[in-house]
C-alpha cells in the first residue's frame, strides 16, 4: 500500500514517460537514466508528456508496487528542476501537493523551529 511519509525518499523522473511502460521498463529508467536502484525502498515518480497521468513505483521488501492515476481533467504540476537533470528528489509534502492538484509555486511556508543536528 502506498504511504506518503517522511521516512521515505521520493525521486521524480524529469523526463516524459510513456505510460504503457510496466515494472521492468520503469526499473530500466531508474537504473540507466536516473542512475539509482529501484530496490532501495524509495518511491519513483513518473509523469507523462501531457501531465495527465502519474505512476509511482516502489519496492515493498518482497516485490514492486505500481500506483497509476489518470486525471479526467486538469494536469499534474512538476516542480522546478535544474536543466539536464534526469531525477530530482522531492519532499513528501511536494508529492502530496502534486497528487492533490495544489500549485507548488504559490505555497508559502511560515517560519518554524528546526533543530540543527
């Protein structure tokens, strides 16, 4: 089951993804283009060119899970990324905002205490 929590890492593939791709093809993108390991417990996020579909791939210890969502109207927003970067790490709340359709550029965070390690 998909859990969006702070204990996991989230990597967004910055290229456009053909949504016909399955487990093996997405793992190929992760290893060859993103240069990461699909079996490390992170969640990998893929968005199609039209930004109407999203796939999330994650390793759950005994197998891969794939979450696929297609919007009936509207689009998913991608966070701002550096050029020529195949993958970018995003925060769990950014993923939540993307899936809920909340505009990432208009969110303002208020100052909070953060303990420095």
